[in-house]
C-alpha cells in the first residue's frame, strides 16, 4: 500500500500501544471495515491467506507449514488467519520463543471454532475490535467536541453549524464502509447488500463447514432489522418471523443463527449496564440489538432516503444505531465502554459510557431538536431515582441530537451535543 494515501483511523493509536506491549495482536471486525488497510499501514511485511493467486498458494503453504509463513520483517501482517486456524498456535509459539514485542498483526472477519486452536494466546496475542468508520473518521463530523472531555465535564460550548436531515439519512444508508465514501447515496446501498450476500452465501458455511437454511437466516436478519435498537428477546424474534413473514423457526435455531451472526461480526449488540455492584436498582439483563453498521439494517428494510423521510419512527431507530456505533468507537479509544440502561421500573437510558474510574455518563439520543427538553427531563428523573435508591448516579447527562446547531450546557446541567460535532 501507499502509506501516504492512508486515511487515519481512531484505532491507530491503540494498535501502536498494543504492539509495544504484546508479541502479537489480532484485529477483528466485519468484512470491508478497513482491517487489512489499517494493519498494512502498521506492518513491514505481509501475507494474505485468502489470496486466490496460484490456486490459493498462500493458504496451502500455511496448511503445510504454518511456521514458514511467519518469516518476514516484523511487524508481519497475516491477513484472514482464521482460514488456517493452526496459524494461531504457530504465532503464539513464535512469540514465546523470541520474547519480542510487536511481531505479528493478525486480522480476521470471523471467529472460528476452537477446534484446531490449542492455546488461547493469553498474554501473547491481544485482541482488538475494529468497526466501520465513525462520522469523525469519514470526515462527516467536525470533531469540535471530544467525547473524552465531555465525559469529564470539560466540554466547551461551540456553534457547530446547521445539519441537513437528508445528510443524516445519507450517513445511515452509506454506512461507515471505507469503500463507500465516494459513492453517491443512490448507489451506496449496493455495498451493504452485497456485503450481506457474501457473508450469508459464503462465510456462513466456511465458518464451521455446516450447511444451514439460508432462507431462514435471511428471515432472521429481516426481523433483526425491524427490531434494530431495541431489546427484543429471541422468542420475540421468532414470533416476529412467524407473524410478518409467515414462516416458523424454533427458538433454538434462532439462538444458533444469532451466534453465527455474532461470530461473523454482522451484529454488535449493546450490553446492559448496572450503576454499581451493591446497588438496589434492579437492571434488566437484555442486550440492545444492533447490526455492526446501520446501513445493514437500512438495506434489509429497503430504506431509501424518501422512504425514511416519510417514516420518522424507523429513521429514529436507525439514527440511534448510527449514534451508538460512533459512541462505542469513541468511548473504546480512551478505555471506556458503551452500554444501555433499562430497569424494572421502566426507566431507560439510550446509552451509557462507563469510564475506567467507575464513573459513568448517561446519554439520550434524539433526532430532532424538539425532543431535547423531554430527553433532558428523562435523564434528570432517572438520575434522581438511582440516587434515592443508593445507587451510583451518572456524573454527566447529555442529549446527542441529530439536528442541533450548537453544543452547549443547559441551565439544568444537561449537555446537548450534535452527533456531527463529536469525536473521541
């Protein structure tokens, strides 16, 4: 690659940090999110296991002699290592032998079965999750507001400019795929569509060699798209398929397929959050459903710009998914994590950023500026109830808005920040 043409990613800093600490790192994430391009930027030699040249010569060589393909200047990139699982143990052994840091970068767009991998690699191979581009990485956020500073109550107010609703819709349909940055919105959905076709028609079988009912897998994907950004159960997904698509599928099969989607990084759910270990606040242990990128849900729903303009409810759920994709990328860059809050008193908070020191920040997500007041009221209400029950209340309250033209702190202490002004 020409490193002068590389578009920087937020994960770059963490890759450099991990290479200085571990013998090898494994960068995982969905296909086409930029793993290979980013890894190539950080390496000095490389081998592509999935390269079809010479009748898949590299793969055959790796199968015959895993240690041989590790030879080369370090850091050495081994792309799509999961095609030959014994490479994991070969890397671990090589790292143990030399004791040197930053020897290998492995990339993978699927998590293989443990069969064929003898050792976890703990202490030798560190895993990093890479996601599609955030709006800041793609150049669609000004980056005037740092999430890190906001979460430490250090945000400075700023005028951030007007936001066009059609641009928000474009960001959703285009997604964070690097290959889509220069594609017009009327053609952008083609990439997401072909992404799903490639994964379902090819990768599902290759992950463990078992043939499955691809038509039912697609029905489950449609149900997940209809339930994007919600906490529906597996049983609800099953019933949704039967009701909307007139097909039946059992809960056990739903669970198996969901696990496959997770291992292929099609989905990227948001875990539940509890204010503190000893809190009397009872939290529902339900994950919020998300695709790895909102463009996948949009293409499954056949959501065009005009359709979304006439269906603001669906647009609201997809906008929430867009926000939570970016919040997760930004938060993880400074060691925080992204969750959601839902208790048994029907209190909900769209997104929670938990900091390394145990403090946490509560975020409501609203597309329109006309919903900011109600969102702020909800945040204040939930904070008060958590405090009354002896829990650890959030240290920062914030509304992330789609159509706000400024970042500021309200008189009630709640921050308001446009998504298109955020960075890590």
